[in-house]
C-alpha cells in the first residue's frame, strides 16, 4: 500500500509503511512499526503565499494524551497502554466532509483502521488506557511486598501493600496513608477503596455524594448520623453485629442497630445495583485477648483480641490482621470497616491523624469489639474512628456516632472511565 504526501521542503515522497499485520472484517490492524520514506521527485510551487497547517500535507496526523485533555503530536503510533479515542478521531474525505464509515478503534490491543476511501486524511487521537477491571488496578499501583511500620500513623501517601488474606484466600491489597488514587464513583456516591480482597472483589467505604480530598472535615461522608451500635449494653454479647444471649458469638440471632441501619440504607440507596455488589465477608472478631476469658456479665473488665492488636495495650506492638474466627465472619451485602483495616489504612490507637484517607473529622463506628467493662455493671464496648482520625473505643449504646457503610464490588466489574483520583475517580456504571 502506498500513500502520497507533500513535505514542506517541496519534495514529493512516497510513504511505504509496514502498517498492516492482519485484516479483520475488511479493516487493517496496525502494529507499531516506523514508516520508511523514498524520495521520488521535486515539485516547483508557484511563488506566493500558501496558508496551511503542517498536517495539510499528511495523510495521517497522530496525537497522544496522558489525561484525555492535553494532546501532543507524535510521529509513531503508540502500542501498549494507549487506545484510540473513537469520539475525537476522524477522517476527512477529499471533498472536506467527514468519512462517517471509517473505522477508527482499538480492538484487543491492536489499533484498527478500516473502510477508508481514496484520499481520506485521518486524524488519530490516542488516550492513556484506563484500567478496565480490578486486576488492572492492582497492576497499575505496583503493590509493595513489605510490611509498613504499624506503630506509626501513616500521614503521607505510602501506596498499596500486599498481605495474606485468610478469610478470602490468596492475597489482599490495601491502600495506606494519604493516598490519592483510591476514589470510586458507584451507585450515585463516591467511595474510597479500602482494599482488594483475596478473591479479587473490591472493598469500598462510603465518602458521600461527592468525593473529598484527604484532610477534609465533613459530615457529608457520614451516611447515617448519631446512631448507637446497640441499644442494649449490659451484656458482653451486645458487641456482636448480631447476638444471642448467653453465646460469645453468632452470625444469626438478633441484629444490632448498626446492622439494621446499614441494611435499611442499602435497601434505600443500593438495592438496584445488587448485581454488581458481592456478598462480602465481614469480621466481627469476638475472640478474647491474651489472659482473658469471656463472660456474659463479667465481674471485672476483659478485653477482646482486637484491643491487643490495635496498640491500645502496647503502643509499640501493633499487629493488624485479616484473619477472623470462622464463627465471626458475616457473608452479607453491607457492613462496616474493622479495627484492623483502620490500622492498615494508617490509623492507630489514641494517635491523631488528619492526613490519611479515612479521616473526616467525625466519630464513626467500626464493627470490631474492644472490651466488656465492669464498673458496677457490664458495659459492652466497640472500636470507633475518633473525630481526630485515631482509633478509640466507646460503649455500644453511645448515640453520638456516625455510620460509613462498607460494600464489596464483584471481581468482574468493568471500570468505564477514570484514574482513581479526586477529580477523575474510577467510574463503575
């Protein structure tokens, strides 16, 4: 195939490009090979002024953008990592009209140009490829194999870390610190990615009807305000997301107020998106800490295992985990964040942190038990995220706490656009 062009030097050239690698439905699929040029003759142009743009003497002009806004001209067709912007790219026919039958698209990584007419002049715009699925997000964030220092709060963008995920199986990937690439728009709301679970599903925490920058104090990222975890408080059982009197743990029984409020909000706001929301696995770890035994109405205070892991017992010994007793795992559509996930994200017991992505200047519940106190009567307690961004705990009947729902998107969801940033979040349509 030969294309003719005029260069500004007035030399007529024939561009012989090794362009086609296969024919798909009458379309040419282009690989990224550099064109070769052969001089054939000189053409004398009459004296005078010619008004033209450089691409007037090209059969194809190509441009590339990293942000789908600012384009720079390129000399070679990009291959991996870029796709043809179908709405922006076009071909003009010799009469100046657009060739509406021309095929300009990227199919399975190959740039495909077809159904051209003689003397068509094409203008191709290439965009940096957006991750289309969760696995591509993992690849794009370059997760770290190391373990961060959990004894310190994370106030900078520490990135994404790998960790074993015993509940889901395999490896989980969690975002830590003042990260700026974990924004998602879904179901009419903005969310922040907590982690990608071992089964490839994506765990999100509610951020409001709009997305908020790290460090923003706003009640808009609280979905349900001023709720008690449980209206009952004088038995240890009441730390349960569900509970049965006399039992240390159960995933059935009576629903806590936190569970009821979450499910009511889900039914009002997300039920129509159920096909994209996974039955997530949520941990309500009711194991007791070292040296303690469980009692429904203890004569002295005992602490749950999460208290030890949070740094409350020893500020230098912080050890979050994604393990969970099998009897404390809820398989449900909506839940709440755990104490361990808060620590992995960059929080810590009693140490303020207004920089990391979970801070919003408000108190809100986790679904992790902390202790069962005995001060003249049992008072069950659960972990909260404090308005200063640190972990703390409070009695389950304390009403001045908010709820930030947590959901899990299925592993096979398609990301229609976005880069995960505040102004360009991943969009799940």
